[in-house]
C-alpha cells in the first residue's frame, strides 16, 4: 500500500491522508454477509524499522505515537464501528466474552475473544502464532483466537469452540497467517506437549536433525478443530516466516512488529421513526 500518508503541519509531522489503498487479507470463507473480518500485513503504516510499517502492538518497543497512528488508520481504513478491543496475550487457554466487560477499555489477559454483540470488534495480534477466526452459520456469534504451540497444547481451540456456545456442526473456522511447517523447528518437548487424543503426530511433525522436528501448526490446529466437531475449516495458506515483505515474523527477526486479525458483526441500521417530525 502506498500513498496514504502525507507530510504536513509543523515539523513535517506525518498526518493520515486516508485513501482506498490497503493490504488487508480478507478470509475466503462462506461467512454470512453481516460478519466482517480481516488480517493486516506489515504494509501501510508509519512505524520505522524494524517495525516497518503497520505495527499494531504496543509491547514490542515501537514508538507509542506510531502505534497510535497505525491503530487510527486501521479503524478508519476498515470503517470499524468502534475501536478494536485488544488483549494482553499470555499464550494460554483463556477467552473473554465482550459482553462480560461492560465499559472496560484496558486490555485483559486472555488469548481469545467471543461475542454475539453487533459492533464489538474482536482483535488479536500475531507474528508467527496462528490467528483463528470462528463464526456460526447465522452470523450471530463470532470469535478470534491467538494460537501458538503453547496455546494449542493448553487447549485454546477446544475452549474457543465451547465459548462459542453453538452446535459444533454450525461453526466454521478460518486460519490466518502463521509460521509454515518448513520453518517451525521444535524440540521433542514441544512435540510431546502437542500430543493429544486424536492428534496424528506423524502427519503434523517431520523429522529434522536428531531430536528436532518441523511442526505444522496449521495441521495441528485443523486436527484439534475437527476433534472438537468443527468440520468447515478454511485458510491456512499464508506463511509469515517466508514472506518478509508482507508479514512480521518473530522467529525470523526477533525484534519486529505484530499484525492484527479482527472480526465483528454488523450493527443493524436504525429504522427511521415514522412519527418523527
């Protein structure tokens, strides 16, 4: 994405000049028209290297002013109904229902959201860990999950399916950008931690050097979703590690930014009052 930032004002301070250009990834899944979702890439913001340029995380060492402007662009560029709700992610199995927060705006410690409230924008951050979106057939319930290997081992997917409070056969899932199997080398302790009933480890792990394995996060997530009863699973085609021009990757770069994956339900239009003057 080019050209949406202009230089204006005192001291040549960057000001957002919002245009229609962007680099959002829209999930290719049959969600109802009332459900909207996307994943950002690293393109199109103002953060300086090594966070260039659309870093959306406040905890990686980037300038707070740059992150604030990037988040402002995200909201305006997507036409979000409200500011995204952010998490303090812990690589665990906890999810939060947005209805339980009331008016709270500070990030809560969790690794996923669920909501049935139109207009609540659920957001998670990632840079190799797997973002997973969930939606029911009616479009009345959605969720966003941050699933690295620790979260998978702790049961974040199973917890998310339960929290959706929907019959499993009515759910669909989309797997966003994550580290690909050819680049995610792990030790025997990680391979053992990811073993669970119904997980076919022979298909999800390829041997590397002695005591080391290449782990397929996408396949592990698919297996756990299927074991939880979710059959309609989409995505899983973007590798963060192998595309440095488009994606942040913690394993590749260590000091780097984060992409956001978001999902929300349309706010119903307000019907005009026929008795209004």
